[in-house]
C-alpha cells in the first residue's frame, strides 16, 4: 500500500468512526481535547506506524495534535521530533483550487494539516464528510482544497531548514 492509499484509508476510518466518537465524548472543552487526542493517537497508529521508514522516524502531528502530553502534540513517544511530513501535490500535476478564495494554487510543496468539511460559509468544521484537505504552503498560508484533487506523499524533513513540530 502506498502513502496516498494509507492517508485515504485514515480519512475513511474517520468517516466510519466519527459518529461513535461524537456520541461518546461530551460537547465541552475537555471533550474537544479528547477528540484531538483520539485523532492524533489514531494518526500515529494507522498512518505513521505503517509508512515510516524505520522506528526512529516520526511524522508531523495530525491537525492540532494531541493535548494529553503537555507541550508535546504526540500521544506516544511525546519527546520524539518529526523527521518526515505528509505533503500534497495536485493529482493532475499542475494546480488545485482553494475553495475559500477560488484562487489556483500551483505549488508542488503543500503541507498536509488535516481533513475537514466546509460549512455554508466555507468555514472548516471537524465533522463528516471529511471531503476537503487543509494545506499550507512554505509561507504558512492555509488553503482548503477538495480531497479528490490531491495526492499524498511522504517527505523527509531537513533538520537544518524545516521548522519541526513538537
């Protein structure tokens, strides 16, 4: 299974399990922290553990990361630093469209942040269907694009030039 298939399987897992998670966790600040922990824990199990090149490689955290380990955004191995990232490239090889601005994005170097669902005002909500992807470019500008328009890849971080998420 390749990186694109693994990340898409994670998206399908979120779709299939979200209703159960929502019914079990309270709609409080604590419940929101537990949701973030749940997302990060499953990211580490279902994506990171499957695609990392070796046991000393770690992905950047998913979305906002976990809240359970203080300053770390990881669930397991909280002191580990990211060595790899998931990035997105346009499926057709040229560009994708930001759903908020309508602007074409030609970058081939877009960081994956997470999945979401735009509401009527095009604000991102954490609720199925998880049919859009939140990305950011090298300047930290965020974009929301259709899941079907991108392909997921893994890339090693350069420890000397990349800001590593902890």
